[in-house]
C-alpha cells in the first residue's frame, strides 16, 4: 500500500494547503514565467498555481520542501511532453547553467548524496528519462554513477513507498544532475520522516563516501535540537539544507544547525540585461532569526543576534520552476513531467555546484561569506512582513530570504 493513503494525513495536508492558498492570495502577483529547455523566453499563465508536495507534520518529524505546479496549462503541455510531442515545461539544465554561469565541465569523481524519507521505487528509471531528455550522460547503477541505499547503507530492504516524498526525491536527483552531470549520485532513503531516521541517513551517506550531502526537508527549530547537530556536522563534507518554503517565520532545522549551509530561494526570470536574467527574493523562501543557535562569527548582520537563515540561494519559486520527471503515483495524480519549486530545488542544485567546483573538502559556510563577491546579489522581493527589514526583504548585501546571493559560476565554492 502506498504510504500516502492515510486519511488522517490527507486531512492534515488539505488544511496545510488551504493555509498556503490563503497566504499566496495575500501576496501581490508578479509576471512570472515557466522556462523551457529551448532557450526561448519563457511564458506562463497569469495565475499560476502551486501546491506543497508534502503535508504538515507532527513534532519530531520533517516535511519535504518541494512545491509543484498544478495549473491546467502546465499539466496539459506536460502531458504532450510525456508523449514526446513537445519539450517539458520548466527550466532545464541549460537554462540553469545560463542563469548561474555554470561551466560545462567539472565534478568527475565527486559524489553528491541526497537524503530523504521513504522509498521512490522509480528513482533510477525516472532519472534516466530526465537525463536523456536533456542530453546528459547516463547515470545508472550499472555504470557506477547512481546508488540507492536504505538508511543502514544497504541496497534493498527499502522503506515504504511515499508518493509525495517520491516527488521530492525525483526533484533532488534531477537538480544534482542539472548542476553536475559528471557527479555520482547517492540516494539515501530514511525509513521514515522522523528526525532520528533522517539523521541516521546523513551519517550513512558520509560514512559511505559522499563528498557533499543535500537535505531538502525541514522542521521548525525546537528546544533540544542540539542533540541532532552532530549528525549534520562532518569535517570535510559540506552539508546543505533547504531554508523552508513558508517565508519569514521560525528558522528551519536542519538549515539552522551551526556549519550547515542554509539555501534560500529566488524568483528567476529572463531579462534584457547583461546577465540575461533577473532574480528577486521568492515570497515563500524560508528565513528567520534563530531562538536557539548562537550567532556564528562569520555572520555580521545586526538585527538578529542569533543565527540568521539563509546563507545563499538559487531559484525556488514554482512559478519560475524547474522541469522534473517522476512516475511514482502521488496525491495530485501528476505522472511524468511536472514543474516544481521550493527550496528543495535550490539545496540539491547548489550541492551539485559545490561538488562540481572540485574541492568540497575545503568548502565551509564560513568560507562562503569570505567569497561573497563571487555571488549574484539579489535585490527586491519579500517573503513576509518585517517593516522592510533585510530579514524578510531582498536588500543589497546580505538578507534573510536570499542570504549572500546566488551562484555566479563556481568561484564561491
């Protein structure tokens, strides 16, 4: 039985989605677009719709931080894409490489681990479709590029299937592929979304040779989370985490953990400027001032005397989202190509860039702050209400929703 069939979970999810819809309606609409792999200027309906892939959770559990487009136009075009009659909607690897000045080479010999909950039984097959569509080299178990493990580090004996977390899984491995086609991918599936299981899966990824680890899930920070911190602190192995999809609110765990690189989100659109692209803070990008974690020495912002989230960012707005391929049945009935967003896009994408730069063993969050000039500064946009302060507004220099900015090549890594 698919793990998502629980009526209780569905009622919780629907309540969360209703709250999200209300929040989205309160945010001014922007003329955003869904990109395509063709390189043409993206177009989109004036009222794009997105939904959270995973519902609200009880304390002690994490929720995935993926958002997906459910509006009719995107779904109609992607049904044609499933049949091979047109290109998928959403930004593809070439679009992202153009926006972030990503070189075409690099990453050979590097392994990026993606840690998630539950099983995606179609992960390898769906990844093959994504990579073939965009002309990326095969990444399979047979050629040693792709590895799927349970939280104990074993192949087989996978956890129960969860179609909503499978969307997250597909998104993450696709984004690592987009950032670093030459990197190996290790998918480690925790047996549940309990924080204990996810923490164990991170340790397993590091123990089995991951050079970078991405975590596209979160929970509101809480008293006692320091007991988990060590699982996300491994010398010489960068740990990245999504900052959250609910705007300016409580800082998210594990993104808030000292040393973890918290990855926020932007709205990314093509523009008639020298870069060819423009970014603003996405209204859903998670930011916050921690109530528990002390200010690290590398953070110099003055309106939060504790740890501030995020550290850097990349595209996350589902209205300017990325193309993802997933065939595991999910709550929304979407199968095949879809358009996704959330800071679950930005964390694995940036993790892929850290690996592609070729020396993840020397990368630290502190070092990122010392190389801030190698990032695109993001100005404009807001993820909440804070009187226009940098904690919830895209400002010159550091700000909460986008951190130091977005990747501009690999110099920051």
